[in-house]
């Protein structure tokens, strides 16, 4: 059973406000302070400091948070395992490209086992990593960057990252220079998405930025983006899997670049998490396996 003071600590890490932590936990603010002081005395270090009236976590708090999240998650999984009664329930996350265009067959294979149950949360990378830290999902299949010092990971598959446009667009099927690309109306995902971060990194390597495009539109749904590309022109950048099943879409490559990125299982570094990943992966259709 998790010590209530650890639960208080994790809540304060998330909210970074003593008053809000007290309200969420239905405690008094002095009680929250007492819990934190107890942990600081027990571990012999400061966990929180104020910097110009803003509450900050110390390096020691970051380390304790990582281990506390793992312990809290394992406690939750143990309770579930003791009450499952023959069923295997997974709660997983997937970034939008993975969830909408890559993993459906894999999930279908998993669900053919009568005792398997699944809950799938499709969201951007930032939100899924937050859900992992809070223990509300068992693992996520993520396109994009994540903190490898905080999470464990395992390769799911590698996928080309390409330019997407309508089939009739002059770029379709060609290699295009970055200078030509910058003259286009570009459709990008919302901040926090893996594909946007990859595009921004590629541009930064060339000392360029999104603001230099002729026109920018932010669309969180690739389904809507694909329709706009076909009907209104413009371009987007996405993983090849997102556009390859739509006959109205074409693709192009940036000249001199062959961009391939990883889809990874990302999870807390616990035996429960690793076991869930291995179990789910065992149902992956052979043609998708790397």
C-alpha cells in the first residue's frame, strides 16, 4: 500500500501549488506541508524551493518523482491483477498517426483472444507522456521524442517521414528542395504533437522555422488535413502510413534527405509495464513486425 505522503508528493509535483494540492486531496494546506517536510527529513534533502515566488522541484525531487510514479503504478497493477479473474485488461495510448493508421490490425489480433480487454487513448505525445507519468495508461506507442531518462522504451517499428500533398499537386512523386517547400501553404499539427516536433527540428537544422512558410494552418486531425490538401492544395509532413491508403494523396521527398523515424513502445520502467508490452507485442501480425 502506497504511503499517503507519497501520494501527496506526487499530487504536488503535478499541480505545483500547495493550496490546489490540499483542495484536490481534501486536506488542509498545513497537512500537505507536513507531508512534504516528513519526506524531506526522511530522505535528507530539499524537495521543493521557491524561486521568485514560483514553486520549483529540486533535482532530488525529480529523482523521487520517477521512483514514486513507478511504485504507485505497480501498486495499481497489483490491485488489478488480484481482481482480474482470468481477464487481461490493458489501457494503452497511441499518438494520432499510430492510432489511426498503424495499430488497428494489431489491436484486432489482440482482441481475438476472448479474455483480452483493451482501452485505447489516442492523443498527442505530450499528453500521453503525462498520462504515463500519472499511471493512467500501461504504455503508449509514440511517434516522436520523449525523455529516455524518465521512461523505458522498445522499438515498435521504423517509418519514413515524407511530404504529403494532393495527387495532382506539382510536388507529387518528386524530390523537392527546401526552398520550393517554403513557398507553400503548409498544414501542421498542434503543438505537442510528434510530427510537428520532428518538422520543427528538421527546419531548425537548416536555420529555418515554420513562420517562414507562405501560409500556415494548424489542424489536429490528419483526416481533415488530407481533405484540405486534395481540395485546396498545400502540403503537410507526416509519416508515410498516414497517406498511403488514400488514392487522392501523393507524397514527395525533401531533396538530399531520407527521413526515417521510430515508433516506440514507451512505458514506466517496471516489471508490470514490461510484461504488458511483451504480452501485447506477442499479438502483432507478422507482416508488421520489424
